[in-house]
């Protein structure tokens, strides 16, 4: 742009990288270095107030854009500053352009020069864009090209506009007139437009295009002709790159970011049906200079040494290398002993005055590169830049580098040695690097300690001390493992770590999913705790690779695992019906994702809107390899289908339904099945069958034709049309065979011919019973019964089986008849024998085991045993065999006692050892022998508090009495009672031990009971006494006697009452007192009533309440305390020689609803 009146100003600024190859301590005088600059081309607009260039330097420079000090000067590349002029079109009136219709024409724009980029476009004066196409288009130079013209192209206001973006300016060329005359307007051209072959307008001649690598290549080809030519681009001896773009209706080939391989020849071909025209382009891709080997930013040389500065650049054309010193050509410094080669400079026998900034400049026609090399020539003793007493930490088995950076000239010699413990650093694992640092390979624990670095040269020496610490390696000992988890469940990955104890606090565990940190990038369903990663409610997005990274400040370790999310398959999609036939279709679908569990099968379901609309039913299952299936259909059904995919985790959601397909009606395909012929009553035959499924009707009007005839007797069939699925044939002979068939029918025809089935008419009772019954005794309780079968002619039906009945009529144990219920056993089928078990033996055997044995009334040297007789004596009991032995630390001698009383159910064992544990064995005996024994364990008690427990039993009551050894040793007792008929235990309220008896009333006559005296309310607690007794039976003669004497008793009572009233009247008149009055005035001290054993036991309304009710053992303690508050203490009473009570006693009753307790005396 310099040729178009713009102002160009060359500025020099300094450039030096801050990344120096050589570090020079700040206190040493250094060459200048520029750390910031402004470079490149810049445009300054006329109305801009200011423009800033940067130039910052370090190294003690003077404040100019030349960065310099007494040691040297640094310079930089050029920066171009442009101040543009305002572009303008020439003020001229273009001549009108007149052409004949069909001719080509070019409207020239000739835009003014300006700062690129600009944009050119054609419009009319009223700012309407000129339409462009394959026939009319604008070239890169701004001209508007018409390959051929039309009369409609005539306008008098064609305007070319140029827009300059940088200076925000648009300029317009004066309007031009284009007049296109019709072909028939002139005589010399005739009435027909003549066609012509293409001719290329641009480019006008062969040319070579040069451009820089990375620029955009634009090749233009505009042709005229009639019809309008088509443009084709080719690369000769090659193919067009994929980056190629065709613009401006194919007339512009554009290749962005050109490369070296885009070099070559390109051809443009314009053609129509009359011929073609071609043009070739030579494209040469060049390159601006770039460093192949950039010189070192700084070099330090000793006095008297040779210094080499090398600078190599590449480019196309090859760059030219120019050397400068402090911004001046190097050849101007004759005093310096140096040699210049093409890409390097050698300073021979360098002196301090040779310290300077040397510039290498590489340039070709596409640009210039420049680099500064600071050369400092001096001698300096070793200066160790690494801080003294540094501590290094590394992991066992890894490499470590301990620094010893030295500034010195000439270069210092480095030596290392062990200090604590002392030793050398010789060996394969030790290496001293060029910068003086010590490298130790695969450190061992014995490498830990202090080291010293020594540096010396001709100017002096220096040293520092460092210390090395060895840590245990951080490693994952329990890495996460690949896992498969079902969607919606929880996944857990574990990553357990071992590390050096001193690094435990700084240990950090990070989890990544597919390389992305989990905690900072994923949802709150992820939880980590001490090396464990939990993922709640796993979804498909959670599938991926999970990495556990454990790290400290010294090392790290990692391990990965892959989580595979399993789920039911995706539903199939895109259901399509093909091959539509009257009775079949083919269903196709697209298989969805199997979600990491292979699909095992597809379930095809259907829905129809005639019989069960909205209800989907299974039609077919096909293998997972299929994506289509042929479907067989019923007639007269409006179908739609869906598909479900199945894998090991379950079923997918159903697919979207297919379109509906309705089949036409037709005759039934099948007849009813499962025909049953039975006779519930004689002279009648019931026929039933499984009706056709509604889908099997195949059309409207379904009926059944029932046909039947006697087997082997009748030739013709009797027929009935039935709509139901059953029919009764009446008036049939008893149990004779019939042939039956059933055929389906609808409005469109008959089903195929049905199969014939055979059955029998109604049955009747057999006419005979089995004969020749025989018995075989197998053992005492088992018989085998056999018989002869009944003739088929007498059965009058199908044989269902036989019934065997038996009952006991007599026993050898008694001469009387034995009443017994009848028992029976049904024998199905045609068997003619059976076994009858569980019979009672007719002769005597050993008895069963006694069901109950209890050790009660435990004293210091005696125990009372109570038991129940065996349920099955198997004969006449002769007594019991009681055996016992001590079972303390060792088993004692077994002692036997023969109990001869068959009715005996308790036995007092005396003379036992104190504080000893015994095992008791009791067997029931008959004349044949003794049966199996029942065992019970018990022991003597030296502190027994309840003595001499006894019972007295009547028909409806029982009295249990006792005597206490020590007063107050047991404060309360309980009496438990069990009726053997129901097996339920009932428990009394709390009884005071100071009272010597307790009365049980309301018992059933002739019933077996078990009574216990115990100190605990728990059902399974130990008992102090236990006995089994049976209440007496009420004799029939007593009952009759009481009825006979009832009238006489009532008469006597009435007479005595009359005499008593007369006596009271006489005594009252005499003023005397009667006995009842004396009794009322007597003292009522309850203690005096209870302590005297010789006092008769009387009860009055002033006495405490007796035992009210017997409570069940299952009641809780709250009920116990509540009930016990209502229990009285029973007085001790005497009884005479026959056991009857001397005094009166109260009966006990259940509470009334209002809570009041009735009393009797």
C-alpha cells in the first residue's frame, strides 16, 4: 500500500525472550533484554487521537526503544505503521454501453486503492442488488461480466460500490448505462440469435500464481458464450484437495490454508454443446522464513575461549542470513577476531570487550525473522544458585535429582559425596548431570541421609549440603473391579490404599469417570468415603470407566474399573405389516438396545376390538435373531400388534402398536374338544363340551350340531342344533354305550367333519356286594382283608371302588360287649384287598408309657412322685415299676420299687440323700410285662417350707392341704388345676402359706384332673406338689333317693320353721336373749377365729372373701396383682375320720357383670 500515498514509519523495538538458556544472578551486570514489544503492521486512522507502541526492557538499559547499555544493544523486527488516504472513484461520466442481444459485455468497476480487506458489489441507484447467476457475475477485480446478454439486462443505473472496513468508508462509482438491443432491431443481424462456443474472458493470458503457505488460493475463470458455458475445475496430474470450495457459481476455485502439496498446475474448462475453452494455472506455494535452529538467547564464555553462535532458517525461497552486533553489521567491527560462515559465527580468543548482543536476521520476499543472542565474556568463581540445606523427599524405588546449579566462568567441575553417613556416590545408580545435579536411580532405604555438592574452577570453589528422605510408595492394594449392576440399584467401587505414615494426612483420593472428576461434574447420586465410591439409583448414564487416583505430594497411583449397567431391553420400534393375506400377515420391527444383556426372545401380542377390546394377549414367541415373524390369524377379527423384547433381566416396555388389520369372516376351522359324556341319573345321558374360544368363531351365528346314536345298535344319527355347550338326552337305557359327535357351524359354513367319541348313559346302584371276604391277621393291630370282585353285569356303571367297614364287638379284657363306633376305609379302583391298621389288640400286651410323671412335695429327704395311668393299658394293669438313681457328679446305683396297686397314681419316696439330684424312671405293667418308662428329674431340698401336702376328692370338689415348716418363708402360693379332657391349665389367685388348705369346687364328676401346688405363677415353673386325681361319679340310686325324699324333707322344714317362730315369740315375751343375739355380741377378732385349730371353721358375712375364680396360666402379672387383691385367706379346718369336713366352707363362683361377688355359707 505504500505506492498509494500511505505513510510508512519503521520503528525499532527490542525483543528478547524471558526464557533464557542461561541464568545470570541479578547482581552481575547483564546485557539488555526486552520483555515486551509491539510488532506487525498497524493502521492509524486520521481521526484517531493516539496510538501506542510497547517497548519494555530489562538488564539496565537506557530508556529508548533501542534496548542498550554499556555491554550492548538489542534490536527487533520491523513494525509497520500505516496512515491511509481516503479512497475515491474518479469523477467522470461513463459512456453508455450498447450491445446486441446475445453478445457478451463487461462493465468495469476499477475501484480505488485502499487498505485491504475491502468488498465490492453492484447495485442500482435505488440500492437494489444486481442479480447474479451463471450468466451474470462479478469478478475479483470488481468488473461485472455478462456471458451473454438479454434485453432485460438494459438499465441506466448500474453502480459499483467499494466498502473499506478498516476505515469504515463506502464509495460509489458514477452510474453506467447498459442498453441491450433486440436481435431483430437491426437488419445486419437478422431475426435469430447465433450461438457460439465458450471463450474465457478471465484470466486473459497464462500466469503463475505465487502465494505464501497458509494463505487462501483463489483461481478465477469467467467465460462468455451462448448458451451460457459451464465451468469445470481439475488439477493436472492429481486431484483437487478435499478443502476445495467452488464459489461464484463455480467460476472461483478457493483452497484455504494452502500447503506445499497444493503446488502444481490447475485447469479451468468452460464448455457448452458447441465446444469448450481451457486455461491452465501454475500455482507455486512458498513459505516465509522460520527458524530451523534458533541461536541461544544467551551464552557465557570464559576469557580466551572460542564462542560459537549458530543460526539456521528455512523458507521458500531459501532465506538469506545477515549477522549484526549491537544492531550494526558485524563486518563493521574489524577489531573483533571472528569468522562468519553461512549460518554461524565463531568469536576466536574472546575478550571482555566481545560481550555484546549479536543479531541473526533471516529474510526472503515473504518476510524477515530476527533473533538476539546475548554473549557475555567474563571469568567468575563458582556461585552455587541452589539454596543450602535443602531437603528432598522421594519414594522407594524411584529416581531423584538433587540440584546443584552453579554460575561460574569458566564452567565449574562438580563433585558429590555422602556426608551422613559418609560414603561415595560411585556406582551405576549415581549420575552427575551437566548442570551439576546428582541423579540417583531406583533409590534404596540406605540412600537416605546428607549429601554435599562441591563446585570449583580456576577462580575458586563453593559447596552446599542437602538431605534426602525416602518414603514408602503409595499404592492401591485393593483396586476397584469391573462390575455389572442393574439399573436402579446401587453400585459400590472400593479403592483401598497403603502409603507412608508421614504422608497419610496429605493423601488425596480422587474418582474420575471417563477422565472427568466425579464430584465436581456429576450429580448428587455419587458419594465417596475413605476410598469407597457409591452410586445410588444407577442409570444408563452411569456406565463407563471409573478411575481411582490416589496421590501425595511425592507420587500417585491409579486403578480403573468399568461399570456395565444392565437393564431390560429397549422396546422394539417401527412395526410394519407386510404380505397381507386373508389369514396371515408378516410383522417386521426394529430391534432396540439390549442394555448389555442379550435379548433372548421376542413376544408378539395382539389386541382385537370385538370380543375383548383393550386386552393384550400373547400370540407368538420368536427367537432373538429374528426381526420379523409370519402371523397366522383368525377370521372376522380386527387386529393390532405389538412386540416385547426379553432378556435375562426381564421384559421391555411394549412397543407402539402397529396399524390395525381386519380379516374377513369364514367358516369355523375346528370343532369343540374335551367332550364329556356322563350319567348323573339313570335313564339319562349328560353331554358337555369345551366351547369354541370367541376368536375361533371365525364369524357371526355360531351353533353346534350334536349327533348321537347307540353303539353297534343304531345306524342313523339323532341330531340337535345347540347354541349352548351342553345337552341332556333323556329316556336312555341304563349304562349303555353311545357314539357322539359335535360339529361347529356359523353363517359362513360348517367346520370340518368331527371326530366320534364313545360314552355311556346314566349309571345306577350296583345290584350285588363283594363276596368271599377273607381276613388274615398280620399282627396285634393289623389285618389284611380280601374279597372277590363284583361281576360287571351287576355293577350297572363304572366301578369307582369299594368301602371296607369294621367295628369292635368284644375284648378279652372284659366279658361284656364293647360299644364302638364303626370305621370305614374307601378303596379306589378295582383292587380286591386292603390293609386295616390301628386295631386294638384282643389279647394282653405290655402297656403304653405313662403320659405324665412329676416330682413334687420336695423335702430334705423325701420326694412325692405323681403320674397318670397310660392311655392304652393293652390289658389289665398289675402295678408300676419305679426305678431311681442319683445323677450328681456320677451315676449312682439304680434302685427299683414294685408298686402293686393298679390305681396308685402317687408314691412317697423316703430315705433319700439330702441335697442330691435324682433321675426317676416309671413303667406301667401288665401280666405280660412292663412297658416303656417315662423319666423325670428331681432333687431333695433341705429348706423345704411346705410339708405333708395331701388332697381329698369328692364328686364335684377337691381340697388340697399343707403344713409350713418356717413361718413366713414363702409368702404366697398358687394352685394350678388342669382338666385332662381339654388340657387347659387354670391358676388360682395368690394364697397365703399361713392358711393350711385350699378348696376347689365346681368340678365335673368322673373327670381326671391334675393339681399342682407351686410358688411361681409361670406355667413351666417348678411345683412343690403335684397329683393326678379323678372325681367320683354320682350314683343313680342317690339321685333317685333324693327325688323320693324331697317331699318329706320340705314338709319337715316347714314344721321346724313353725316351731322356731313359736319359741322366739315365747322367749321375747319373757325378756330373755336368744343364741343368735349372743353370737352377734361376741368379739369378732379375726385372729382368734383363724389360729385355734380346735375351733370349727365357720364363715360369716364379716369374713374375707374366699377364692373367687380359677384363672388361666396365660394371664400377665397385672392381672395377677388385680385378681389377688380379691382373694381371701382360707381358714384351716379339721375333718373327721372319713375325710369329710367338720366345718362349713364357701364355694367359688365367677364374677357377675357388675363386679359383685355372691357368697354362700
